């Protein structure tokens, strides 16, 4: 069957290159036979429609879609791979599995009785062979999944069961790669080893790394006082950014054991490192208010002046709102330094948070954009209120960045439950193409469980996005049980889909709507 599809795809490619105006009837007949034999009867209509649409002489209107659709079908009917010991298989592969007709087209949950009979178990988006030895992991299958956002967490969880030495070797190999997700997985594997000296030596130079720096910083902060000695060892690092990040983190940890390293770093050749070292030293010595005059002695150091003022607020020597005075002084650099300092205080001071929020709400678009640009560098877990504020901004660019930041902080799976984000999620065209693809994988399966119809237009938009790439037909049919089950709060989606220009999608939407009406 797959041979037939390969032949048809090859023939279509040749036709496209030679400018033929119609699909060869014999090829179409073979394709129909292959599709019907593989249980893709509905796809025959789609292929015939795409094959006959032309945009000018010799040009098929949707030729790329047609080729993509055939490629998807070719992959779908590939024989289901034999499960290896302890390996995970994406549930999507079930399309080609030899299952009874009564189970055809159902999602993984619907296949559970059949799978349990065969002693397979569904874990999240993976199929596990219970007959296998879970200790014998299939690395060739697991590692590629680390770069796929949909499968990453489950694959990573299994890799963390590797012996320590093997896990460390794999992590070091992943960190040598260029792929950001694979490098982040490498950091996660090393972090799972805890305060292991060899792992920390690998991670310390990555504190200021553009792709994994945030993950590395989060790891060291999670170690608490156990990280102080390691962070102090970077005093001799040749990388300025690493020394600066270490000072910032030691300031957060405020551990006296970091004082020897910080006393060396206050004489660093880089001004910002010196400033952060002084602030960290002040924190490690207990934030004694009597030491504040010495901290604020250098009047020319804007960073010390701003954060020193924040320490005065923390020590209740100044009212919190006095921090807002810094926003209008000293130009852009001063503004850039003030925003994170104010947000840090506002994280625990509700009055300052409210005043700060009001300030940003009334500020110009450029001021808000610059503020949120600075705030995206703050620790994810403590500043989600800032990201929510950005996500609800009336400016599309700021809103999109806010959604992205919140997604990074909470994970896309949590977005659909956050109704504060409703304006950002329901307005069309708010996400980039890559964000839409990510949302398709992470948000869409969870939306029906929320039971809130305000997400309906977003759901419909995502379905149409998938249609544009030529694979929505099978996807829409697989969505059918979900729409039927949760149809009451998603009737708006069905109404949207009933108007769709694609006859197959509008048709299945009408069918499902009818089924829901009968069910209710």
C-alpha cells in the first residue's frame, strides 16, 4: 500500500515539474484504491478535490497541499513498529496498527481496552510495552523525542531513570549539540543528578548561555546553600557574564559562605560585576540597614543607587512608591535598571504592584514595550503576574510576547485554564506560526476539558491552521469523539467549522452538531 502511495507521490512530483494539467486517471484510481484499502475513505474526496483544482494553465492550485497530504497518508499506513524493551512509541503511530475495525480512528483513550488486552499501557502520549524490561531503555527512540515539545517531558522522565554515569554521559553529549531543546534536556539530566561536582563543573560555564542559561540558573538556585561554594568558584571565570550571573544568584541565596568570593569580585575589572558583588555581599551579611550608607557611597553607580534604594524600601526606611520616581530619571539606561528592581519589590508588596501596574497601563506603547522587554529576563516562577499583564495588553506585539513568556513560565498546558488570558487567546492572528504549531500540540487537546466557550474561536482557528498544511482532514475526524463528548460548551467551534470552505470539514462539523443535538 505504501508502495502505491510512493509511486503516486513520485508521479505527482513529475507532473508538477512538467506542467501537466490533470491527474492521471490511472494514478488517481490507484490512489483511491490505496486510500480505501487503508481505511482512509474520507481522504479520497479530499485528494480528488485537490487534484482537480487549478490556478491558471498547468498549475494546480493546491499542489503542495496534495503532496503533503499524500506524504502524511504514506506515513500513517506505515506498519506499526515493533515495541522495543522499555521504549516509548508516539500514539500517532497507532494509525497503522492492526487493530479491529471497531476501534479505528479512535484516540488513545478509546483504544485502551484493546491495548490492555495486548498488555500495552498508555502513558500520556506514549505507548509502553508492559512485557518489556523498563530498565532497558531504547535511547534511539527516546533522544529524538527530546526535541519535540509534545513528547519531551515523558521522554525526559524515562531518561532520568538511567544510572548516574550513563545519564551524565548522555547529558554532556546533548550539551554539545546546537538544538536548543536537546541542550535544555542535557541541562535537565545533569540537574537530576543533584549537587554532583562533575555535573556542576559542566553547568557553571553555561550560567550566561543564551539558550540554556535560565535553566542552569534555576538549577543552582534550587540547590540553595549547597550551590554557594560552586558559584563562588566562578570568581576566576574568564567569562564576564558568568561572573555577573553568579553574583546575582548569590544575592538571592544570601548565604554568608559566599562572602570570600564576593570580596574578591567587588574588585572585578567589569563595573556591573563589581556592583552586583557589592549587592550580593550586602545580602549575605544579613542586609543590615546600618551598612546601607557604605553601599550607596558611590553616587555615580546607577545600578547600586537604584538597588540600594530598593534595599531602603525593603528595610522600611522609604515608602515603596518612592521607587517609581526612578522611572523618570536618567534616561533609558536608568529606566532599564529601575524596572526589574521595582518588579522585584512589587512581587511581595501589593501596593507597589498595583501602583506599578497602573503606571504601565497609562504609559505609552514604547514605554510598555521597553518595560516588558526588561521584565522577560526575570525569574519565571516569581513574576507571572507581570507576564499576565503583558499578555492582556492592547498592543498585539506586547500581548504576543506576554503569552510567550507566560507559556514559558507555566507551560502551554496551563494556558487554557487561565481565563485572564482570554483576550489574547481568542483574537485571531495573535501567535506566530511556530507558536500556533506549539499551541496546536499542547493546548488543543486540553481546551474541551476547560468547558469555556470563550476559547471556541481559538480552537476553530487552530483547526483551520492545521487544514492549511494539508493534514487537517484526518485530524478533524480524530477530533470528532472529543467534540461529541464536550460538544455543549463548544457549539461555537462547530458553527465556525460549518462555515469552513473545505467541504469535508464543514460536513463533519454538521454531522457532529447533529449528533450532539440528539445526545442532548
